[in-house]
């Protein structure tokens, strides 16, 4: 199992991180323009710098003890190699994100 990279998010009232880049568990795939919309989940740009397509991303909400509180996925996405795409993950609670950490796990296609 791949080690999941933990990322601390210091949330402000608007929950927008458009100027930050967040790493995933695959070094050449990053998350940019991360925004949490209360009641609508999160939206971000997924940048794929690899030679394989991305077909799944999972967001984990992790507390200070390292325990996973929740996870949400975006399935059946298609981010071709060397490109980027906007991704939405529904059902994410912005208040829970505000108090904890997140990690991103990626699945690549062939």
C-alpha cells in the first residue's frame, strides 16, 4: 500500500487555496486551486505530469492522531497524460476540513 502524503490545510473563512499547490501520493500529480463550497463539496484542478492517465482520486480527511475520519472519491474521471482537469468531489464537509488534515491518493490507468 502506498504511503499517503498528509497535507495540513490552514483554513480561512473562504476555504479557498487558489495560490497553493498540494502534493498527492504520486510525485508528478498535484492539486491546485482547491476550494471547499459548503454543501457542495470541493473543487480543484488536478494536474497530471505523468505519462499515464488518472482515473480516480480519493480525498482523505485525517485527524491529529492520524485516524481517517472520512474519505470521498471522484471515480471515472479522465485526466490524460501531461494535462490537467477540473475535478469535483461531493459530500465533503467544509467544517470537518477546517479542523483536520487532508491527503490525496491517485489511481493511474494504462
